[in-house]
């Protein structure tokens, strides 16, 4: 019967960890992450669900003669914001999955 007590304790710990994971994911999803390029002339804001919320362009970067530069700056700013989301996700959720090799 001692094994049953250990099993119940382990199940309670798992339920607690699952609840903490859900809370951490919800908090992460509510956060915003900003990426910038061109010295801040292009800014992209995303949430933790990797959805773009805003894109801000400085008037000086909008040049009809050089659309390619603007496109490149948008890509750079977007990738920077995504990288920040990924790093924060790994740091936040990684504590729950250490040593388990699970995707989240």
C-alpha cells in the first residue's frame, strides 16, 4: 500500500505542474515582444502566440524608390521579435520540461 501513497503524491505533483504550465503559457501569450530594424525606423510588436500586433514605420523609411529596403527592414524586425518570443518561451516553459525532451 505504500506504493499507492507515492503514486497519489506523484499525481498531485503532476496536476500542480500542469496547472503551473497553463498559467505560465497564458502569461507568456499575454506578453508583447518588439523587434526593430534600421535603428528603430521599423518596429514590429508580437504577442507570445507569435501573432503580429503592430508594425510601425518611420516616415523617413518609406521611399517609393526603394521598396526593397523597407521590405528587408520589415523582415529583420519581424525575425527579431520572433526570436525574442522563442527565447522567452524556452526560458519560461523549459523549466517544466527539463530532461523530458518534450516539445511545447
